[in-house]
C-alpha cells in the first residue's frame, strides 16, 4: 500500500485556518545552540500562531542559525533534518517521527479496508459503509 506523501507547510494549499497565521513568506530568524527540540518548536508556535503538539518521541537537541528564512521553509527543514513529519488539522499541527505517522496511516487504511470488506448485507441492498 503506498502511503500519501509527507505533508509539509511550504507549498501546502491555503485553508481558512491560515488567515490567522503569519504570512508564508514572513521571514524568521532564530539562533539556538544545543536547544531542546521542543523549545525550537515552541518558538515556531509563538512566531506563527500555530498550535504545535509534539509527540513524546520528539526529543533531542538542535543547533541552528536561521537569518530571515521564510518560516514555512524553515519549519519544514527542521522536520526533515530530524526525521519528523506533521499532520495538520486547522491551526493545530501534530509533529511526530515519520515512522509513527506512517504506522498511523497504515492502521487507518487497514481499518477502513476491513470495514469495507466486512459488509455482508445481501444484494441488491447496498451497505452505507461500502
């Protein structure tokens, strides 16, 4: 089963929730040395207006110096460098290791497939779940 491509903020289609966020090309400047990844994600949350929820498996430290980089590109780069992915629901972003989100996608897909295949209603009726 092919998984959907990774979701990234840069280049993502605009939603109603984007109206309250910092403009895509608004530059961010950050300078962290051996900072906890959670602290850097918090800096992005404060700058952008996003609500960022980090999985308990998002840990470690990061050193970075960004000078006037469009914030969406900077955020996506941070995720890429640390093997992280995101799932967005409105203005809430869940950040987790890529493998965790991939496993979740596979579980959702297998559950929906099982629900479709378990339809046992006799023909000619159709099951609403199918």
